[in-house]
C-alpha cells in the first residue's frame, strides 16, 4: 500500500482507503456486524488506515461497529464521519450549532470515543457553503477537542470551490471517476493551492465501473441503484454518477476494450493517477472486493495512451449527461 498526505490534517493515509456506505451488506440488505468486521479486518490487514463513514449509514450501525473495531486494533486508524443527512427536511437552516453538536455527540457515542479525527458536512444544500457561521462553529468544535479537523462532502464543483475559501477547512470529499472527470479541470488546482485534502468517493460509479452489470442486472427495491436513478430520493449524481444506465453500459464496453474485463483495478488506478487526490474510498460488501480494491495501489501507472482513451470514451458517451451538472 502506498500512502499520501491528507491536506491540512497531515494524516498519512492509504491512497486506497475504505468507504462504508454498504458496510456489512449490499445496498438494501440487512446489516451484518460479522460481515462488517471481516471487511474492516481485511482492509486494515492490507494496509488501509483511513475509514470513512456517516451517522446515517445503516442507521448508526456502521459507526458503532467501526468504533468497536478500532479499539481492538493496534494500528493507527483514522476515522472520518459525516453529519447532516439526518435532517428532515434536509435544509441549509438545519446546519446550525444545535443540530451539528447533537449529531456530533451521537457519533461520538456510537463510536465510543472522545474525539473524531475528521467531521464532514454531509452534502448540505449549496447555500450552506455561503454561511460562515457554520464553519466558525466547526472551528469551535476543534478548539473544544471534540474533533481534530473538519471538512465537507460536496455534490457540485461550485460547492467545493466555495468551501476551500474557509481557511481551516481540511478536506473535501467529491465524486471523481472515469464518468465524472470535471473536478480535475479547476477544482483540484484550487484545493491544492489551499492545501485541502481530496477524498474521492463513488470511484466505481455505484458499481457500474466494475464491468459486471448488463441490461438484465436486477437491483433490490431497497438499493438506491433501483429507486434513485432519476434522483427521487437524493442527488441522482450519487447513483451511477448521474449517467443513464444504458449509456453507462455502452461506455463500459468501450473501457473493457482498453483494459480487459478486470475493470475495477484500472478504474481505481485512474483516480489515483492524479497526485492531487489524497485517497479514494471504494466501498465493499464482501472481503473479496476489499482485496480487489487494494490491489490498485500497486498496479503500474496507466500509460498516456490509456489515459487519453479514457478521455475519449468520456467525451463520446458521458460528458453531455454530467459535465455541467456537477
């Protein structure tokens, strides 16, 4: 495993880390603590030292099992969580001192710890980023010792560009993959200039870039890939990166011509080819997926020709659907 510095945190994190949206079961399935523990164990055994979670993942169960897990390991493991998506309705006004403190205290309790390494706002409405009071309060939480650093998970480039203006913001979590290439045009440069770490989520476009789906693939009704393709539950960019399913399948077939059928490794390697990326956080619903994901760190760099071919596939199939939306 190779390691990189995570922006202002100074944390030396595994370039391939672990996202835990579907930890302990596939999307739409019942949570299994045993399965979650196996996944976490394999990840850390293979060099992963950064775990990203959120208070809404499995209704807090993700945080709880991670809290138990890190107490059983001797390694230094950095844990990032997110808050805000428990708001109903999910409005900018909800991102206030009272609610953020309440969410934070619940996360601390869930994990059984006194300080969180990194607290991130969880894709709040765009206007939240134009409210300095939110970020001032996060600074207060750092001074109180409740959190070590803070950041934000964003949906749009605009939000990331605004967020990095706050001098003590340490990280931005953003969607970046073969189907969502816009962040590299301007945002990465802004983040680097302000020493903001970049955490890349949804690197496999909700599994589309595994190359394992086809037109007959069925998803359960509790799976966001079934119910959120049009953004009915939350931002559609979180599901298949906002790309229409059939279009994504066509693009993947072109990518397979470049890289072969084991597309996962190359999709993840493509993300970390950009040195502005601090780490990528693919999820895993079983141990074998962790093993596949981690291998990307030691894969030889993609060639200039391969990188250009990926760009051509993006321009031909994907760009019109996503480029200016996020």
